[in-house]
């Protein structure tokens, strides 16, 4: 299961959060700032769908 949206280019993954994204009507960072934890969960679900994963293992973040 992929743990990065750009596994070969981590700099793009770090930039992604601050780039305009139609799915969030702005940047993912602004979406989280506006919607809090529920916004972060929506982004998590979006990334799971985009990466082709059905779920995300939060253990990889610890």
C-alpha cells in the first residue's frame, strides 16, 4: 500500500498540501484549517481513493 502520493518525488508530496486543488476548493492545508479534524479525515479519504487504497494504516505515521 502506498504511503506517499508521490513516492519517488517526496518534494512534490510536501508541496501538494499547499497547492490549489479543485477537490477542496483551494489548498488542502486551508481545507483542514477551515474544517478541522473532519477536514483532515476527508483529505485522508481522498488520498486513499487517489492512491487506490481502501484504507490507510495510521500506524505508519507513528
